[in-house]
C-alpha cells in the first residue's frame, strides 16, 4: 500500500531508497530531449552559412520533431519488448550517433539526416524516462517527479538556445553537437547501471506498425505546414494532419496491438480528456516562443537579449509555479489544474492585446501567466493520467505523455504560423501589419486553449477512469 502521509510525501523520501541516481538519470534524459530540440534556434544561421541551404532552416526542427514524436509514441511498446534498461541505453547510442552525423555533416542534407536521428534517439530517451517514472516511483511522489521534469523542461527552453549560442561564441556550431554527443554517451553508459530492477524484456504484444506509420504521415503533414509559405496550402496541410491524427485513434481502438491506452480517444475518460487537454494546451502556447522575439525586435526595437527576457518570463514562472505546488494533495491537485488552464486563456488575451504596443510590463505578465499555467497544472494532469492507467497500459500510457506534448507543439507551431502568415508575416514585420500579426498569433489559438480547458475541467470532474 502506498503511504501518503506528510512524512512520506517529501523531497527527502523521493530521493531515498536508491531513487536519487534514477531521478538524476531521468532529469538528464529530459534535458537532452528538450535542449537538443531547441538548440538550433541559435546555431542555424552559422550552419546555413557553412553548408548552404538557408531555405531548409525549418526542416531542422521539423525533422527532429517527426523523429521525436514517433519514438516517444512507440517507447512504451519498445520497452516491453526489449526491457527498459537495454532500450534506454540503446536510445542514448542512437542519439549519440545522430549528433555525430550532424557534427561531421559535409552538406545540409546530411545535417538534416542527423537531426532526424537525434529526434528518434532523444524521443525514445524522453519516452523511456516517462516509463521509468511510471514503473519505478511510488504514486505519492509522482507530482514531485513531474514537477522536477517540468522544471528541467522550463530551464531547457532558456538554456538550450543559450547553450548553443555560448558554444558558438567559443568555437563552431559543430562543437554544439559534439557536446550533446558526449552527454548522450554518458546517459547511455549510465542507464544499465542506474535502471537495475527496471521492467525486463517480456516480448510484449509487438509494435503497432500501422498506427506508427499513419502517425508519421499526420505529424509530417503538420510539420511541413509550418515550413511552406503559401497560407492556403498550410491550412490544408494542418487540417489534413489533424484528420490523420484522429484516424490514428480510430485505428488504434480496433487494433490487436495498441499504441495508446484503452479508450485514449474517448473524452469521457480520464485518459481521453487528459491527453486532449495536454495536446490542446501545449498547442496554444507555441506562438509565444516562436513569434514574440521577432515581433518585439521589429516593433519595439528590442535587442535579441531583451526579447529573450520576455520568453524567459514564461520559463521562470513555469519553474517557480511547478515547485511551489509540487506537494499539493487532495482537492488541491484538481484545483491547480483548473486554475492553471484558466490562467493560460488569460495569458493569451493579455499577449494578444499588449505585445505589439502595450506596456512591456504587460508582455512580461502575459508570459509569466502562460508559464504559471503549466507550472500549476502539468504535473497534476500527468499524475491523474498515470493513476487511471491499468497495469497493462502503464508503459504505453506514460510514454504517450511525451508524444502528445510534442505533437501538440508541432500542431501549435503550424497553426500559429498559418495565423501569422495570413496576417502578413511572410512579407516581413512592419508598422502597418505588426499589430495584426501579434494579435492573431495569440487570438487564433484562444478557442484551442478553451477546448483544452474544458477537457481539463472534465479530467478533474466527471471523467471515467476506464
């Protein structure tokens, strides 16, 4: 029986009984996935200058995301087939190989192949980390573990690009990937030692190849929508991609080998409402990270550093809020979920009305509200999801959290891109169109945030556990 008294639900107990090394390994895995996914923000101009292919900037992120989502989605089944220790160690090797390919790339095509391999490796690393959390930590500690994961993710959103920029200042862009290769190699070597006692290879029911193939098509369509310049084509690709993602759920419900937990597509259940809330809420935030920096620089004359401070307000609030409420229990975990989702809608409204020409303090408030929204809610949504999973679905259900989040990020980037381009972003940011762009980037996703909020309220209220 899982004791939940105050004496047992502490940080000290979380790190006791040999859990500290595993906890550290999980944090390193989350860092690798998050930071490597964001590092190209600062190094791609240098990559383009040396390798050519400026037109393919966005493909570096798109390829990484496709690989990461497919790997994260399959991590649960792969861990069942090969065992968590072995699978995690191999994932580190794959990421190391991808980093080496990019570091040695003689041309942009090879560089992009390396990014795809990195996405696969880091997606599996992150997915296996979620499986390890679900299988190796007592339920009483899950909120604190997920708060720590949220903390690492928030720090990575700031330090990932800064890490790339700092290494670039001291050396070359290739050094960035050599350093990530070193970190991934350390992770791979440590995994077999620190994951002793983890679930062993049991064969499992197999790999859901059909669902993964269809998922790949849907994610690729969404990722390409974020790259193409024609707004009409981008809208079509986003809608097609979302339709294909819905098809994945339909196929999975009827498949012998499932990719997702039982009734994951049913919004009446904890799993269905929880996954949809995570997808929609993540998607609603992407416009801030992507479009706030160029808008602030173009409309207010901010330096990249000051524009970065605005983004940093989100990460700082996310981190502080997550740690502040990590120990909440009972009724308060549901309350924090509801409060967080409402704060997200408020943040989008504030940013839509103030980013272009409002007081900069309001921009910081909007970013902080967005970060606090996730800091307050994410760890408790994750814990409720895991608590609702059957033992048979625990591995695939936990790894799906990573895949859902990253799929939401890809969809949100594409949707915000469509809104920005329809408002004139493709022609450059000017005094004439800047206000319209900044308004629609945020206003266009408020309905998505509202849908995610509805699902989150259902998660904390009437949702069924199975």
